[in-house]
């Protein structure tokens, strides 16, 4: 078999797996949206069957032979060719999947399923002691996983590789320490400011049917294609891109809080537009797949915050919002509304945090999970360490573990290394937006938004981010799109500039 033939066969297999995995994605979406309760057992079997089939096809020793037949061949002479990028990522994924023994995969699935059930209950009853032995097991298995995959310097690097290939603990530590060092005092200044918004205006009566119409109209305006997607309601909002022509998003409506569904929809729309703009001809291969979790998150945060919490956006949408909710917003001015949606205040819960304090929540989790994994922090010490660091960062006392170290699901499902991608997303979003603004022209872009026009920004993102799939790793993609490696500075500058205006701090 020639290298060309081997490569063609690898691509065929990869695309077949893409189709198989998209079937599982449809079932998973249905499970969260419309499946009747009694369908759970059968759905479990269907999902387990597809997952096993996918794993078997993916780790077939034949794939290893095919990869070996292409590597070192003339086909990969140009390191920037389609074939080179596809091969680099297929090799990474194949190695990762085959290095972890099947027994460990099964043990992880068993332990994390149980840990999630226990966590759910432990959070409800504020009972860390019941969750602790499960967390202990999860950590032990994740250490085994890191050993099986192999790593340099820190076992965390092996876990990070699953979400953010190529990024290291050393890089993250540097980014987070710079970010936290400036963000923490900025938040303290904001808290001390005598100018504070009236948040209650967002907690008036906002009928759900009108919220839905308004949010859908905004999603369409920024570029969501409803001929290639849907918006439904779920307890936990998400975006699932099945493949070309079908990407589903969900949200959760709260009739007494406007921000939850609206900014949630902008967020998921950002994820969805990335999925909708990946090159369809490469579906199922790395070139047709999203670059990393951090880059994916950058697309959602960019639309939710950089655009959606910006003044020009609301210059256009606020008059429409007032028409939609005449009684709730009758005497509310654009200034008051803009201030309310840009409120900053230290709070206990990550998922309810504003765009400034959010990153402090992530810094805390990154620091603690790093220490837990390396054994510098025991699970017995976790609640104390959490509360102590939380108070240092936020100036707030944590009243109980339910609102402290038990609040997130991630550790129970073994998602160690996942949290940093949220803040990476915020940093990438700010840096991308900064470049797009400079390239297109800051006034031109703001004028676009004031007219409810987002095409120029969309095509910048398509050109610089979406169309590349996994052609480059996240760090390289950022350098090419912005001319510089990822830095916390654009995010810090953006936040400082915004809050200098709304809170009169500098
Ligand atoms: Zn997201």
C-alpha cells in the first residue's frame, strides 16, 4: 500500500467515525430535550453501543499501521499541507486513545458515573464528606491516565492535552498570575466605587414567549442560521454541532431575570457559528473539527461579552428591547440598562459571575486542581483551602461547601484540566476582538454594530479562526490571527476601559 492509499483510507475511516459520532450526538441532544423519562434505559444502551463501536473503530490496530505507512512519506513534505495537519492530530488522538488501557477506560467510566450521582446529592445536602472518597478515586484514576499517556514536567499536562493540545502548565501559570495580579485590585476598586448600577431592573417581569422571540431575532442578526440549526429549552444550556447543516443550541428561560436566557443564547450562538462555519468538506477529519476547547469558548465569549455587552450593540437593540418589554422597561434609560448588564460584584457562584470576576473563579480552580493532582493538597484539605483562597481573591466568606468546593460538576466527571479553557476563551476572545477592530477599523466596526450589522466581524472570524479547523494548534492560530502569542493584556485593557467608563474607576 502506498502512502497515498494509506492516507485515503485513513480519511475514509475518519469521516465514517464522524458520521457515527454525529449519530450519538443526535441521541444525546434528544436525551436532554424531548426524550420521555422512561426512554432513559434504552437510550443508555444505544449510547453505550455507539460509544463502544466508535472506540473499537478508532483504536483498530489497522489505524496504527496506516498512520505508520503515511508518516515519513513524501506526502507530509509540506508541514502546512492538509495531510500534515490531519496526520498530526490523528496521530495525537490515536496515541492518546491506545495508550490508556481498556481496563482504565472502563474503571474511569464506572467511577465517574457514580461520583456524579454522589456529587449531585452531596451538593444538595452540603455534604462534602460523602463526596470526598469518590473525588479521591477520580483523582487516583486521572493520575493513572496521565501516567499512561505520558507527560513532561507535570501530570496535569497530560490531562490538559485532552482539552487544549499543546498548552502547558507553565504557560497557564504565567498567564493566570499576570491576569489575577491585575484583576483582583481592579475588582476591589469597582466594589469600592460609589457609582453602582440598579440591577433590579433586569429582575422585572420578562414573559418567556417574548424573551424567546427577542433572543432568536438577536441570534439571527449576529449570524445563526436557523435553516441549519435549532434553539430549544433545557435545564443546562449547551451547543451541539452534529455536522454540516445541523447545529443545535439550547437555553433556559427565567421570567424574572432577563440576562440568563439572552446572554446564554448569544453565548451558545457564538459556539454554533463556529460549528456552522467549519469547512464542510473536511467533516469528520481534524481539518473539519474545532481547534480546542479554549478557542471554542473564545467564540462564545466574544459574542456574549465583547459584542453583546458592548454599547454599540445596545444602541441598536435597546429600542427594540423596550418595544418588546414595554412595561418592564418603561422608564429605563439605555445608560441604566447598559450599566446593569455590565455590573461587577464578587459572588460565590462561578456560573453567575460577571465577566471580570469570572476569571478569578477559574484561577482558584486551576490552582487547586493542580495541587490536588500532584498530591500537594489532600482531598481532606480541599474545603479549607478553597475557602481561604476564595476569601483572599474575592473578599467574601464561603458560607458552606455547596456554595464552595461542591458547586461545579467538573471534578466528579473527571474533567480535570477543563476549567482553564474558560479563561483561555476570555483571553483569546479579547485578543481576537482587538485584532479584528484594528484590522477593520474601530469606528467602522462600532458603526456596523449600531446598525445591527455583524457581517464584517463574522467574515474576520471565518477567515482567521473558523475555516482553519485544526490546521494549527491554538497558540499558533492566535499568532497568525493577531500577530502575537496569547497574552492577558487585551482582556485586561478591555475590562479596564469599560469599567473606567461605567464605574468611574481607572
Ligand atoms: Zn461555552
